[in-house]
């Protein structure tokens, strides 16, 4: 009997011999994901596991392929090759709606919120609650207040405030809260704190932690290693379109993370690039 490959070994099982059994342990697993744009290979051979209830930080230099990778999971485009597993089952995600139906919410940096609508309206846009063919404003308002309070989002004055009047951090919080209200199981955040000040960043990081503590898987892209080390349970590093390392945050320190980001390898902590659980 051959031994089972390590879970972050970067190797898929041979396609002929069936599915890698480790995928059933994770909410989301990517195997051999590649994405080309014509001759440009933006992402190649990515094997990544994302567990529920943990924050997985996806890091890498500009152009490393982070956004392209998460957009394959978010249904913006299909992978050129490779498989996506959701709770151990292979899925084909053809659109953001299909991703949402699985429980995948993506919060992009340029948030798709409507400035001219208030917080409640943004929460329910396209999913409005109705009662006797009328919008059930009270139900939506109460549910919005409840979720904001459960997530300790306390800085917004009124749920009837127009989103256009909110600060960047508050807008992030609303976008994340909306993902929670839609019962998302995986929340993907692409540089949610890039435009935020210190206090607002701290609020969003705390919110990310609370999502994970509620059992939600968070896939969090960031360039800020301080933020990454303060909130992540796991780290995944991309370099020139490939995933060069991933494992528990304890396997990394700032120096090894910077080396992996800039060169794709590190000698500093051998554990960082070794299979680990
Ligand atoms: N729609 C597209 N068409 C062609 N090439 C693209 C497209 N989107 C991204 N790319 C290319 O794919 C590569 C990876 O880009 P990606 O946006 O994933 O980088 P990133 O890791 O998110 O970088 P950053 O940290 O700067 O956001 C880049 O070389 C980019 O030019
Ligand atoms: Mg990007």
C-alpha cells in the first residue's frame, strides 16, 4: 500500500486513481487549478485546502495570482483546468449566483454596495423579504440589527443610514455582515483593509475573527503581514502564479513569509514549506 500524500504536499493524486481523499476534510479544496488568459498563465497547479472555522490568509506579491485564483472560486470565471471540491464533492461554479447558492460570499475591495440605499436595503438587495406581496421592512430591519449586534458592529448609528454616508471600515463591516446574513459558509475577502486606517482595520480584523469563531471559513487576501499574523490560522503563499507554501500560521514568521513572497522559497523555517496539519 502506498502512503497517503501529506495534506499540503502540493501534489494531487494521479487523476486516474481517483479523488484525493483529503478533500473530504475541508470545506473547500482546490486541486490542480490553473487559469490562463490567452498565453498568460496567471495561475498554475494550485492545490489549496480551506477549513471551516478558520482564517486562511492568501498572501503574495502584486500579480502573484491571488485575485485570479479567488475569482475562480467566486464564479467570475471557470478554471482553465483543475477541480474545485466543496465539502468533498466536486463542484463546477459557473457564476457568482452559483457560488452564492453554495454559501460562498466574496467581498471585493471595490465593494458592490449601493451608496444611494440604506443599510437594510443593501443587506437584502435582490433577496427582499415580503409579506402579503409587500416588503417586510420591519422583519428586514430587525434581522439586520440582530446580525450587526451579534457581530459587534456597533459604530453604525442607524440601519436606515445611507451606505454612501458610511466610512470605509463601516462599509466593509456592512459587506461582511451581508455575507453572514446570507448564511455564507465561506467568506472570501480581497484586501478588505487596504484603504482603511488603524482603528478601522482593527475593527475589520476583529470581525474576520468573529466570523471564523462562528464556524465560517474565511479566505483573506492581504499585503499587510502584521494583519495576517494577527488574524490568520493558516497561511497560503502565492508566487508567480503558483502556490509555493501553505500550512498553519505557526509554521511561518515574518521573515520566512517575506522570503516566500519575494522568491517563492525559504530556508529559514523548513516547516514552512513542509506538509503539516
Ligand atoms: N482579466 C485578465 N486578463 C488577462 N490577464 C489578467 C487578468 N486578470 C489578471 N491577469 C493577470 O494575471 C496575473 C495575476 O493577477 P492577479 O490580479 O491575480 O494578481 P494579485 O496576486 O491579485 O495581485 P495584487 O496583489 O496586485 O492584487 C497578473 O499577471 C495579471 O496581469
Ligand atoms: Mg489582487
